[in-house]
C-alpha cells in the first residue's frame, strides 16, 4: 500500500498497487538521448495541414506558408554543399550564406508553435536520422551526456535542428548554445526554434543579460523571427478545467486504473531534486495517468523550474494528471508569476490544466 493510501485510510480496490514516480530512478544512456530527438508522441502525427489557424490572427497562416517554403528549401544535398540560401532560394554559393540561417517562432503559450515546429520536422525531405527535434533543455542535456565536441560531430551532418522552448536561464547556457549553434550553422545545419521570448530578449530578467549581450545578439542574428499572435488554443472555447478532487477520489482512481501512478505531491517534488531533468521523460515511461494527492504551492523557484520540465514531459507524452489539493493556477506564487520565468510558469499551468481536463474520465469511470 502506498504512503498516500495508508495516510488516508483508504482500502485499495484493485490487487495491484499503483506505480510511483517517487520510487523511480531511471538511467538514460546517451544513445537514447540522441535517438529520442524526434517530435514527442503528442506531435508525432501533426502536419501543416492539421494546423488550424485562427482566422482573426493572420500571422498564424503566414507562419504556415513561410515554414512550408522553408521545408521545401531543405531538400537535396546538405545546405552548404548545395549552395542554397537560407530558404533555398537564390543563386548557388560556394559556402554558407551570410545572415540568418534559421527561423524563430515567437508567440505566447498555446498558439501552436510546437505544432508548427513538429510539422516542419515532418515536412523536411530528409531521413529522420538527418534531422533532430528536442527542447532547449534536452539539447543542453545532450551536450552534458556526449560532451561538446561529440555533440557537434553528431549534429553537424543534419539538415535541420529544431529547438522547442528556447530559453536561456544562465550565462553558461548562453555561451554554450551560442557556440554550439555557431558551429552547426557553419557546418550547414538549418535551425528552427520556438520561444515565448524574442531572441534579442532571451535571458532578460533572469541573469545579468547585459554582461552577455554579445552572445545573445549573436544568437539573434542566426534567426529570422516569425511572430505568431493569438490566444491559448488549449482553452479556446473549452469548458473550465475540473476543480481538484478529494484525496479519496484520486486514490481510488489510481487503484482502478492500470498503469496509473500515485504520489504525494510534496514527496514527488523532493524526489525530482534527485533526478536530472534529462531523465524526466524516462520517469514517465509506460504511465497511463499520473495521480497526485495534496497538491500545494511550490515552495521555491528551483523546485518550480523542475516542475515545469516534468509538466512539459507529461504534456508531450499525453499523460493525464488527476490531482487533489489546490488548483494548478495556484501552484506558483505571485512573485514567480511576475518574475523572469513567468512565461515558463504560465506554460506549465496551461499544460497541466489541459492534462487535468483529460483526466476527468478516470474519476467518472
């Protein structure tokens, strides 16, 4: 019997106890990190044709057209040897063209940036082994696992590198990513990225960005920015997310659902501190649902940022989240929601709310 069940005095209603995230300590070999640099399950079947632009936001339709042209320009030989310009237009050149070598999708959370980025990956006429897709965190984790030089060698033969949720949280990441992308662009790799922050504003409000202005401006110069306006599609025209359930409802649903996990939220947050964020995806392997009891406000920023990464991995893998305690929009303090990481926290709230809506059926069942 789990600690949550014992504490509540609830008798299990299935012979097999739920799984527990807090008891998992996955090991992720470096070759798995490379192999998993593809669009996650939620975005495996998306295409440009399945993106539904908001008719009130012309920037969304424009982004589709630009990215379709971009994908078409990545066919044939490697970008440098083919002598193409960034979008595949213009006269042949003997070396990589000057100017932007990537496209940067900027916009609020929930406007479909990841959908478009994954569609670009799918539409690029190259074998999966010649294109890579990952979050910014996953890219920096890959460098940590392989080493800088091996990461350069591994990715240099690619046609395209897609980076989702591009974020610079510290000076070390700024210099690391700036150097890495510079070498990849020189090798002819095209870049595509999404973020909630314009490239020239990356790092703003988080660290002494002015001290690293050269690196930040260098990153900005590598991208053509496409602004995508609109509201969060995850909640457009949908009912409000269900209110938190009781501990008893969550626990019963966990025992009644094969493949569900059951964890006390404070204990899970403690466990996340001992698992590298690169392993959070593996932490969720095989889960049908995540059930959490005693959800409460996150105590500090380090814990909050780890929770954001877990929320992203759960969302990518379409794992519903059933919870008791406070609503997800109460997870982060006003100070956090007004600070430098506010866009991360709002994204996490949006995604967890969508997953809570997906979990409603487990209680009703």
